């Protein structure tokens, strides 16, 4: 009886332990990007894309205000080679999923200076 109940509580403890690990693991996978961490990581990107993602160089796309999901998709595509660009492949190659999420959160939260031409 006593031995039996110990076994049951041990099993329950194992189940709860596993459940909490699984929940925290899932939490870290679905966690959104941290724009503050992205700002720090964006230092290397700023020479080409501008400090806030408003590139002033026509050959380097503006990232400010871009859809977050688009930035994540683009960076993962460069990283995997699905999108091939000699410059960006190198910069994306060693980014982790979390760094990509952080960078996307930062640039997407910046105000874009893109504008449409309004006819006079
Ligand atoms: C040496 C210049 C340079 C640096 C540094 C650089 N990029 Fe780029 N980036 C480019 C160029 C050029 C392109 C356009 C490539 C193409 O045609 O696919 C680009 C494209 C992109 C795109 C796709 C934009 C779009 O509209 O499709 C994203 C996202 C991006 N860069 C993010 C970053 C991030 C994040 C960093 C820093 C980790 C970074 N870049 C560093 C030059 C640079």
C-alpha cells in the first residue's frame, strides 16, 4: 500500500515535471521577438539598412515598418539558401530563430519613411 502510493506519486511528479517542461519549451518556441534585443543585434545591419531600418542607399531595401512576418520569412529564406543573395546569405547564415524574431520585431516597429507620390 505504502509502496504503491509512493509509486503513484512519483509517476504523478514525473507527469507534472514533463508537462511543465513541455509548456515552457513550447512557450520559448512561440515567443515573439524582443524589439530591444533586436535593436542591439541590428547594429551590424545598420551600415546598409540604416539604424532604424530606413536605408538611404537605394540598393539596400528599407526594413522599417515592414511586416514582421515578412522579415522573419525573408531572413529564414536567406539563411536556408531558398533566397539567394551573396550579401544577405552571409549575414543571415548564423542567425538563430530567436535573433531573427528579435530583428523582425525591432525593424517592423520602426516608423517607415516610405511615401507615395501624391499628384499635385
Ligand atoms: C553589406 C550590406 C548589408 C548588411 C550589413 C545587411 N544587409 Fe540586409 N540586405 C542588403 C541587400 C543588398 C539586400 C537586398 C538583397 C536581395 O536583393 O535579395 C538586403 C535585403 C535584406 C532583407 C530583405 C528585404 C526585402 O524587402 O525583401 C532583409 C529582411 C534584410 N536584408 C535584413 C538584414 C538584417 C536583419 C541585417 C543584419 C543582421 C542585414 N540585413 C544586414 C544589404 C545588407
